[in-house]
């Protein structure tokens, strides 16, 4: 992973014990064309972790708004390039992972992207890496999330999803997930972790 992604993963999931490899300091992508974030209109970065907010309501296992945003991001990535310790290359469908927590969202993303990226659940991509990883959180709020926040914001699942990226990790989600009410201490910790991720990214 690019060192700033390693730093985030270390802070959120390993109590600061994870160290970045110096050889990955050059890890970065170059966009096929500039892509402006929904928050503030700034261009999305070439490395690190970024949270891309998509406002929606009433979504549980699928979010068309997130699918549309991810389709736009993938289109802007394709044709660009990447650089990391294992070599350089062009950004094609093999170098972009799109991850979603629910099979319904995975299937809708596959239909919309039509092979322009590799799409699957966290379980499918465990142990794999790519220059870019995009995570769709899908649910509008904790109340909308099937199986609750415990599944959606599970530290193990978030860790795997974010750390698939060698250069750039993009989390696409509803900001309302970070402002919901926690029913347990575990959910409070998960919401806090998401808030920190949003602030970092």
C-alpha cells in the first residue's frame, strides 16, 4: 500500500502498529481525466484514501446514486496510468476493484459497469490487490443497513476493503451513516471509526 493508506489502516485497525514500506512511497495513479469530488469541487487525489460523499435516503441493499457516481469515477480512471513498486502500467479494468457489502449492489454494479472494473464483495477480493479500490457503502443510514452497522462497518471488512488499494482507495457512501444513533458500544466505535475515516479522507 501507498504509505498514507498504510497510516490510515494502521491508525484505524492496528493501534498504530503497522509500518509502511518506504519502497511504496512512489505509489500513485494518474487519472485518465480529472474528476471533481462532490464535496467542494476539488479533484480527487492520485494517492491515499478519500471519502466521496453521495447523499441518498431509503437505500438498503442497493443505491443507484452510488452506482452512478462509481460509474463516473471508473470512466475517469480508465485510460490513466499507475506507478508502484512492482512496476508501471495503464489503468484498465484489471487495475480497478469495486467492492460492495451486499450481493444486490454487486450485481447492479456489474450490470452498469459492463466489465470496466472487477466487481465483488469483500470476501471475493481478500488477498488480492490493485492500484485502485472503490468501496460502495450502499446503505443510506444505520437504520437502513441490513444486518445493521455491525455488518456494514465491521472493522475486518472495512480493513480488507480499504487495504486492497496499492495507490488510491475511494470510499463512496452516504454521510448520514456517520451521524446515526448507536445502539451498542460496538456500533459507537464503528461510527467513530467511519467519522475518522471521513476526516482523514
